[in-house]
């Protein structure tokens, strides 16, 4: 199947198809059973896992985090309907943003407009977040730069990968600065043209009035 490019195009059927056809996470999506685990149930480590995943997507090719779905690799005997457990609905975008705030520089993300309801599980939804490839990469979390590795794991980037991304970012910023200067120059030229045109028009009007 083809995974939608935009998070707004995701539906419950999209999630069902992905869980049905993929027995493991790929480089483009990641399953998370919960977004806000109960205290005492590994909440700190779960939040760290979400940050590592988001960081790896932002540093690699981007991807989707699917909340409310159990990893089929950890539950191989379960049917698709049992794996899509959902999470409680709420201000999920705000909750996710709070968790990602620890990544530096800030990681941008988009989400479905609201959680996708699961008809068989009242009050529970699937929540999708899209982390695009970041123009501000590389991003760091707890002293490490992460990339998307084999089987969907968030792996540490080596020094050469980090250096290459930093050089690429510097080049992008240099080009952006040059583009801004060119735009400013065009704006100044356009302003001078408007002033000159108005001056010529007014002189012509006065000349006609004198006759």
C-alpha cells in the first residue's frame, strides 16, 4: 500500500491497512501504544522513546508516529483489531508538543485535526503525528543525534554523519541569506520604479495642464 504523504489524509482504514500489511515498523512510520502512560508505568522512558523517534525522523527522511497501536512484533499472536487499542481523546497535539520540547533545536510536526475514532472502542482514538525532514537538522536529544536505522530503530549518528548534516545546514542558511538579499534588492528596485513612474506621470499631468 501507499502511505499518504500528508497526515490530514490518514483514516482508520489507513492504519488498519498498515498494521495488516506490515509486520514491523519501517523507516517511514513508528507504532506507539500510548501517548500519556500512567505514572509508574515507565512514563519517563516512554517519553524519551517518543523524543528519540521524533528526533530520528527529523534528522533522516521524516515519517509518522502512530499512537494507539501496539507493535505487531511484540504481540505476534494478536489480530489486527486487537492491536489497534487506541488512546484516550483529549488535547493530544499539546501533549505531544510538550514531550518534544526537550529536543534541540525545536522539531516541527503536524497532526491529524483530531484523533481518529475507533468505533469498537468508545472514547478512544488513533492519533497520527507527522515529523518532516527538518531544514534545521541535525537535532539532538540528551547529548545524542539520532537517525532512523534498520527496522525502524532510532540509532546514534556517528561524527561523520553529524558533520555532513551541519555542513549542509550551513550551506542551506547561506543560500537562504542570499535569497533574502536578492528579494530585498528587487523590492528596492520596484519601489524606485514606482517613485520614478509617479514622478514622470505628475510632470506629464502638469505639462498638460499648462497647455
